């Protein structure tokens, strides 16, 4: 089962930061998150869940974002979860509403993410970034994703 999020494309200013935490809006993960059309990919992702019963799946931004981070740094599943738990920029990137000290998901959940996120969806996201890389001089370079199976 999947429940689409009302406002998936939240802004950096909406990210709930603990008192005293200053985050740089020019950080590469914030810029990259703002470049990806999460809402467009969410529509395709939601079609993977035709049933209205069962456990609710993690949002697309969490699943796809985690796989992008993992691919970029070649983290193991456990290391990825630790990195996300420790880094507010990565938490923003995967769509959490604010910084949290606990991990947003278990390492075993990444197996489900890799089963659900198709190679076509990854290629489409990459092609989008390539097509829009000149729209903004501050756009980070596209990430060429390859899923581990």
C-alpha cells in the first residue's frame, strides 16, 4: 500500500532544524534535492502499489534518495543508514521533515527500495538532471546511478 504525500517538494526553509543548527542552503545535497522533480516521479512510484491494504510503503523521495546516496558513496546498507542518521543534509535530501537522531529506516528496508525502484526510473531521473543541468549555474553535476541487485 502507498499513500502519496500532499507536499513532497518541500523547501529548505521548511526543514525543521534543532535550535542552534545552521545549515548551508548552498550545500550540494540541498541543491540536488531541489533539482529533482520528486513529485513527477512520485506519480509513477505510486502505481507500483495497486492495493489499498498492507503496510504503508516509504515515500519515493526516501527510497530513491537513499539509493542515490548509497550509489554515490558506495556505502553498505548498514553504513548508509548510519550516515543518514548522522547527517541533516542527507536527511533533508531523502525528504524528512526535520532533523532526527534516530535512523529513518532499517538497513533491511533498502532491499525493498532496490526491488521497487526500477532502472527506468533511475535513468529518467538522471536524464532529467542532464537535460536541466544548464538551467542554473549552481546545479550539481548529475549522478549516474547504477543499482546493486
